């Protein structure tokens, strides 16, 4: 019984994903069809790729709240280059990702310069990026993107619903999962999230690590922006608004603590898919789409509450262990 409880606590997102899948499969026709499952993956491929970068930030003990408008500004600039210049598509894609990396490096630079948590810098940047995106687009949607560009996200292989975007997402998730669990870099990220001072004293170059993490989140967010506008065929200043909330909810569901230092990428994937599954199931069931916002908000509050409960519980257990150790040492002296 204890093993089952521990498994559920460590893999909450996976357990909830299975439960939600069973419920929707029993109440909604065609929910478990291959086409519908692939559609869910296609629709959320960009979000799972963005999650690869955001999870690094969170496991490392920080938080980025500018992801949505970061994607939007990269998306609209990419769309404008595609429709107003003769630059090759492949070069525009590379330029978009490099722009995203530059923005992420700038965020890290400001964080280090001002010596404040990344979350506060990115809250301000989100508004900054939002304003810039609206100004350069004049609040209009940039559409009529080239067919060749849209094929990056919409092109299919092996199955009519299996897109290149899904394949790219699978590659990104597998690579980042390996990096986090099997490399020294991944261990250093966990060490920074667990205790930044201890990580620094252990010889980890924390400043360098933060910049490397910034480069990686910039890459993943830029790639996500390319796939998002490639799938929708258009870009606007609010194209990716709110993405950071969905990604954050999924990552928290995946067991990454708000304080960092723990979590598994596979569970984060399950968390993102759980949020997507709930939205898809509600749509197929014909529910009012606004209920999705209520469900996502309720899920985030519950996950945050559970995370705080877990942290308090660990703190109490650690204090009890320290007290027991002190008593045993005192008894040994006597």
C-alpha cells in the first residue's frame, strides 16, 4: 500500500492522465481513436517543446513568466520576414530561433545585473514584449504565410495525422530527458534548484549555468514559436498569450516544485498532456469552452496547494530528524 502511495505521489500527473483518459473514453465517442490522440499531440507539440526549456528554468530554481509574449514577438517577426522579404525560409527559421536565444540571454543578463529573481524580470518583459508586438504589427494579424513554411508544422509522415511538428517534439523531449537525467549538466541544474549556495560552494559555475540555461530556453521557445505560427498559418501580437500558464500548470502537475531542485521531464510531459486532454475531452463532449479556463485555474491552484503541502511536510520531517539526531548525540555523550 505504501509503495502504491509513493508511486502516486511521485507520478501524480501520469496517474491523473490515465484516470482522465479512462473517464473521457467512457463518456466521449472516438476519444481514444488514433486520429484524435495524434491531433492532441499535434496541437500541443509547440507547448511540449516550450516546456523543455521552461522545465530547465524551474528545476534550476527560477521561473519565467514571459514565455507567451516571448513566443508572440518571435512569431510576428518571423511572419513579417516571411511575407515581406525574399529571405529563404530556412534562414528565416534560423534567424527567428537566434532572436529568441538573444532575448533569453538578455533576460539572464538583466537578472544577473539587477540581482533579482528571474520571475520579476520576466513579468516586466512580458508587458514589454506585448507592447512591441502590438506596435510592429499595428494590432493586425500577419497571414498568408508561404506553403513551404507551413509544411514545417503541418506536413505529415506515415499517418495523415502524424505531423513533422509531433516528430520534432518527440526528439526534443527525448534529448532533454536524457540531458537532465544522464549528464553532469542535468545534475548541476538539479543542484542549483536544490540549494544555489551549496551548488556554488561545490564548484559549479552558477553564472555560466544560468546563461547556458537561458540559451536553451531561448532555443526551445523560438522553435515552439515557429511551429505555432506554422500550424496556425498566421501570427498576431497575442498568438501565444497565456502559453506560460498552461506550461507552468503542466510542469507543476509533473512534480517540479515551485522552489526547484526536483522533477522528471516524463512527468512534465504527462502534466502538459493532462491539461490538453481535459480541454480536448471537454470540446468533444460539447461543453462550454469557457469551462476550460475554470478547469485549468482550479488545477493550478490544487497543484500549488499540493506542492506547498509537500514542502511543509518535508520541512517537518527534516526538523524531526534533526531533533532525533541531536537527542541521540546527547544520549551518547551522557
